[in-house]
C-alpha cells in the first residue's frame, strides 16, 4: 500500500441545485484535480459518486493547499455554493487508479471524517497531522466568508508557483489592483503562509 491523502466530499445543499449548476460545480472540481496533479509526480484520480458525492486521491504533501483550491473551485461558481471534505491520510491501495475499487485505512478514515462532520463545518481531518487539524477550522472560517470573485482570485493564486496577479486578473476581466483587493479580502497571503509551513519538512 502507498501513502495517500484521500478526500471524500459532497456538495452542500445539493438538493436545492439544478442539474446545470451541479454539473458546473463538478467541472470545476475536475479542473482543480487536474491542476493539483501538476503539483506532484503523477495524476490525481477524481471520481463523482451518487450524484453529489466525490472522492479524490493525492500525495499528502500538498493536502492543505489542495483543500483550499477545491473549496475555491466550488465557491467560484457562486457565493452560496460549497463542498464538505473529509480527509484521511495514510495507507491505501489504489490499483490502476480506480477509486471505486480502492481500499485501505486512508479511504476508511476519509469517509468516516465526512460522515461525522459537525454541523456547519466544511473540512475535517481527524487522523491528520496536528498542524493540519489546527489549521483547518481557521481556514474554513475564512473560506465561508469568500465572495464568488474572491474565490476566483484565490483559486488562481493558491498554486505552489503563484503567477503574477495580472495573470490572474486578466482572464477574470478585472484590473491587477482589483485582484489585489480581492486577494487581501480573501486572506490569500495568510493562507499561503500556512501552506508554506505545512509543506515544510518535519511539521506535525
């Protein structure tokens, strides 16, 4: 078995969303998974389950950064849109990259983390490193206050090799200065500081 970070999620209040909105959310999640795959050696398997559920597997190193990007991908579709994510970090067997056939402690822990998530919470990693467990509630509080535009800007800046703000602003049709304002309001710099800390060696 290899070492994995397994994310198991569902879409918040999915029964109130039409099919087009739900499909757009999953398109964003798939694109985010592809981006996360470029951060590591190898693809990031992603699968949609039971209409509004999903699962993703990746190397543990960028777990926190990936969580932020996935939340931003959903929020980018609308201010009231969100996803819950349970995280399991540890051993898992993902033969052939097929999540439907995957097994192991990390997969069990991820599903359980989602099942027992407290009301109002959006991210939980009960078996993860202490630093990650401490960071998630604070990051969650910040993300739940994001506007759609703030999420779009955050999604562009949260990558390991962050581009210039002008490169994020232009596709969104806004100025660099406006992108900076949205980034400041979204606390992107603070989140990136946490990413750097959690990705440093020997952090637990």
